[in-house]
């Protein structure tokens, strides 16, 4: 526990200092995200905070693994995150085609699943091993990409990363999950110092993709440890907003891989709420989800699931009302 706390503090400090240095470097190189009709900001802002946040996590996680004795999954997740950071930074600068990008995402997820022991079944033995791994892999792949889709306003990814990370610390029965989760949460909080509204830097794909990959891997481990309900409850708001929005766009015949401003949280900002108000509302919803996940791990799976579904529905309803410019 002490080692994990120290690693979390190191991740926070590295994230704060590294992001400050990244702002200066990105401004010097003129790597800016310019406003357009599909963005939610109004002035050019450095984009690439992931170049600081992802290494901060990997350095702290690597140090913790050295102290505790790293496992195969630690190495697979850290190597995958490093690969995805490099790929995503290149994509940020040069716009890679979707096919090779998703192929590398799939490779990283497959490598992570390959080192999970065969007896650790994500779906608790309801499915044969091959189906268990296939569905878990598709879910993990979806999660790392939706984490990128949802990074669209100031503060939202830092809030979500801290909420899921701290939730995992509380509910995870395994130290190999709780320690890295604390590191991710602290790095997310460190990034918030510079990304809270009005943001001085954006995370970019080099941060959102690796974060989605790492948190997705930790949630898969939580599910494989017998806590599937908690693993689905903790990220429930992100899962719901992204899945509903993408499904609507697909049904409307839109190109779902192209940028847009149709997520619930984005439309709330368009309705007149500022980024901080929307991010704080999401923080409130996530606090309820963490409590529900705790109840689920205590055996109250059905009541916890009902609370989580209600919390997400209330949050989406509030964001929907705000999108129409309603007062509350």
C-alpha cells in the first residue's frame, strides 16, 4: 500500500511538471489545436498533453513493478501503452488511415489478453475460453477508442480517469490492479491542473488512447477476478454516452469515425453550460457509480446495477436538458 501511494504521488508530480514542460514545447513548435465547427473551444490551444501524462504513468508504474516484482500483464500493458502513445502522436501529426491504426490497437489488446491466465475468465465461466477472450477483447478495443471519442471538453478526461482509477483502488481485490489504478488516477489529477477550464493544453490522442487502453486492461482484470458488475459500473457513463451517440450516428448513415459534436456532454456545452459545469456534473454522476461499484463487490449486485442505471439515466437527462438551454 505504501509503495502504491508513493508511486501515485510520483505520477502526480511527474504529470504536473511534465505537462507544464509540454505546454512550452508545443507552443514553441506551434503544435496547436485550432477551433473549427466540430470543436468545443474558441482559441488555439496546445495539443499533446499525452506526451507528458503517458510517460508519467509508465515511469511510476515501472518503478512500482520493480519494487513489487512485475508480472507479465504489467509488461504487456506498459509496452502496449508506449506503443499506442507513439502511434497516436504520429496520428495526431499526420492523420494515419483507420485500418493500420485499429490493427495496432487490436495487437496491443491481444497481447494484453494473451498473458491473462486461462483460468481467469472475464465472464465468470458463462462462456467458453475462446468466446470469453473474443468478447472481452472487442469490449476492450471499444473502450480504448471511446475514451478518445469522449475527450472533447476541458477537464472531462482528467475527471473520468481519476474517478475510474480511484474506484478501482477501492473495489479491486488484487494489488496488481489497485496500484496501477492509483497511478493512473493521480496522473489524471495532475493533468487537470493544466486542463481545467479554461484549458491551457489538450490531451490529444497520445494521451486518451493509452489511458483508455490502460484503464480498459485494469477493468478486464477486475472482471476476471470475479467482479464483472463493478467493472461495468465504474465506466458506465462513458460507455452509455459514447455507445448511444455512435449508434445514433450509425443509424443516421453518418461516418462514425469522423469528428463531430453530438455527444451528450458536447451538446450541453452548446446549450450554454461551460466546460467546468458539465465536467462537475459528470464528476457527481461518477461519485454515485463508485458507490454502486462498492455495493456490487459487497454482493448487492442487482441493487447496485439499478442505482448505476438510474444515475447514468439522470446524468444523461440533465445533459440533454442543458443542451436545450434549460436552466436546470
